[in-house]
C-alpha cells in the first residue's frame, strides 16, 4: 500500500514537473533549471501529494523538504511505472544516429583537435613571423648581387682602360688626313678641331691639282669669303658652306678645286681645303687661310683668331712653314677688300705680320722674284 502511494506521489510529482517544464518551453527557456529551482518545484508539488497522502492515511516524512542533507531523489521510489520523466524533456522527430565514445576515445579526439588548432595557429604564427624575414633576406640578396655586379663592371672597365695600348700619335705631330683613330676629328688644342675634306663632304668629281706646294712655306696669305657671307657657327652649317664654296669655284670660276689651303669657322675649327700638298689658287709660295664670312661687316671671334694662331704654330712645329714666315693680308698684294677691315685690324697685331705693299714698302714676295701678277695666279 505504501508503494502504491509512493507511486501515486511520484506520478503527481512528475506531472507537476512536466507541467512546469512545458510552461518553460512555451516561454522559450531552453536551459536546465538550477538545483534551487528543482527543490522549489518539488516543494510545490509536495502540497499536492500531501492531500493525496492524507486521504490515504499514510503520512509523508516532512523532514525531506526541511532537511537539506536529505536529497529528494534518494527517497523517490519508482516501481512498476512507465513514461516517467525527471527533468527537462526534448522531443525530436527524425532519424537520429547515436555514437558511442568512451573516455579514451574522447580524450584522443580532444587531443587531436587541440593539436590541429595548435599546429594551425603555430603555422600561422610562423608564416607571419617568417614572411618579413624571407622578404628581408630576398631583398638583401638582390642588393648584394647588384653591388657585386656594379663592382665587377667597374673592375672590368678599369682593367680595359689600364691595359689599352697607348697610341703613338699623341707623341707625334698631327698630320691632317685619314690617319686618326675612330674617325674622330684631330684636335690642334683647346678644342680647335680639324675637319677633313671627306668629313665636310668635298666633291671628288673635280680636276686633279697640278701645282705642288713647296715646303717650308715662306708666306701666309689671309683672306675672307666676303660677298656678305654670314659666318657659320657649327660643323653642320660650315660643311654646307664649304660645299657651296667648292661648287662656286668649280662651276663659276672654272677652278679645279676650292681656292684656299685652309678655312677657319666662327667657332674656331679648321676646315681642310687644298691642304698642305697643293698650291692655292692665289699664289705659289704661300699658305692661304680664309676666314669663313664677310669681315667687313662681321667681327671675328676670339676662338676664330685663336684657331688660326694654333694652325700656324702647328705648321711651324711640323716644318710646314718657315720659322720666320711672313704673314700678309690679301689687300696688300692686290686691289681688294679681303680679308675685311675687322680681320685686318687684328692680324696687324700679330708678330709675323709683314707690312709689304704698303706706303713705300717693297712689294710682297719681291725677294722671291714674285710680281703683282704672281698673287693672282688663278691656279
């Protein structure tokens, strides 16, 4: 009879808890009630069971609710009961797979998961830590390689320069012609270049010259182009002017070639006319040097005057001119305005200037048996 009453009380208790949890689920509370809540539920359910027990005449011990040391679960006796639920109940409709895992397997799985997490985090840390160092190492290697390449190139260039054979032309006199290295212009010094015939584009379709120039030469004849000719200031323009002078000499004056031995540009460069070997068109026994321009209108530049002096010094040093050569202007040998008043004013100050044909001075070249017609040979 006691067991039956116990069953009844348990059933009532279970019904109370089930009703309580159903209310909780309706409120959306998914968490399990705490121990105090469960004790409260049991206490409130005892009120229901007390009425039942009193009707049956079997008293329930009251100390199970007042004595905390006695757990309610230890006095609940369930026998011959079905569908008893103590605590929250979750109903799930659908296929369910249940896996059994003992303590060793669970520990192993936890260790594996922990190992994967730790290895992934450590690899991430290593990759984050090593990436800058790798980049630093790569940049350092590239920088060192670049420095080594630059040093190697500098050493090769230095070695080639130190072992390059020195040309003997630097210790010899400068002879005009195609005897210089690398097709560059010979230099008289201080930037005064010598532009050869092939370089300014002299025509080769001309009559051969027949009168050789005897050396050392006793006279230097200074002329200019005149005819309102504008001085040229670079190799390109001066080369065009030289070709124009040659064409005019051959086509208009019926001369075999360009008139003078050398021409001097406004920038002080020397252009080869007939050169050292052939007499100019004016007079034998002379070296004719022409200023490229009209110097009755224009003033010769300092570089141009210096270029003529460098050419004369070169000619004396190489025994092309006599050491005591005589320098004259063309207007001293015949009626002419050449070389222009501005050039004439300058060359009169030069030490080798010879004042022949002026006032009561003897005619130029008279000591060589030259007459006035000798200065206009048109050869």
